[in-house]
C-alpha cells in the first residue's frame, strides 16, 4: 500500500512538473508576415533628360507606414530619392530626372507584425542623338554634310554612319567608308559625304551604340536629294 501511494505521488508530481514545463509552449509567439511591397516606373525605357515617375506601394501593415526610395545610377553610389509615409491608398510617388541607367529600390523597415522588405525596378536610359542638314537638295559638285551631337557628352566615343538610297521602290543600304567616327570634346560631329550619284533620294543617320552608362540612340533619319 505504501509503495502504491509512493508511486502515485511520484507520478502526480511528475505530471505537475510536466504541466508547468509545457505551459510556455501554449503561449508561442505569432510569426511575422511578409508585407505587400512593390515599386513601378512610368517607363523602364527612358531617354536622356526624361522625367520618370516612380510609385512605391505598401499593403496593410501593423503600424509602420513609412517607405524609402533609393536610386543607384550606373557608376555612382546609392542615394535616397524620397522617404515618407504612404498615402491612404498605400502609395508614395516621386519623379526623377534620368541621366543614365539606374536601378531603383523601395525599402520597408518592418514593424511588430511585418517583416522588413525591399523591392526594385531598373530603368534603362538611352543617349539622345541630335542631327541635321543645312539643306535638303544638293546640286552636282556639292557634298552633303550632316552635323550633330550626342547627349549626354560622349567625347571620344564612336558614332556609326548609315546611308540608304531609294532605288527600285525601296530603301537600300549603301556601304560607307569609314563607317565610324569619333565624337569631339563637346560630343559633336560634322561629316561630309562624297561620291553620291545625281538624281536620287537618300537618307542618312548616325547612331550611338551605347556604353555602360547609357543605352544606344536608335535611328533618326535625315532625308536629302541629289540633283
């Protein structure tokens, strides 16, 4: 009888200890959640000097409604663009002037219920080619001259010549020698073309193919005739 009492007492004591030890498990901390966070740009293919609008969006959170937008231009250090509380729709907007390829990041620091988070968007920024001719028709003996410059300044880098003639109902490419030219110290060029046959319509353009900072300029034809 004493043995049973001792066993029963020991089991009860052990159960009590187990119950006390198990109590904290019933009070486990709730895990944090990942917030809804995003950033978008009005365009991801901008040109030099263009303004781009960035929109950061933050979904429901426990208390923190502040986000920070950063920019990381190619070849430069990261900078804060804007920091502040989102509006009642969860948005924070700002506009930035584009000078080179740039990555943008929005960061949320988190709060008692929500994890910290970051999202990004990359905006390509193309260089701009400005080019013109002083006249549209060239007589025999005259040499068509095209002038222009590239923005931003790309001194010492190359632009590439493209020349086409309207022949047999379509534009056909002519070989140009040399086909590339180095930009001057102010990023400009002035090129004269010789040896063109009379009585035809031509179009000519120079392109900048891009570098680590800016994308290529694309084609912007200048039209002229030979009489």
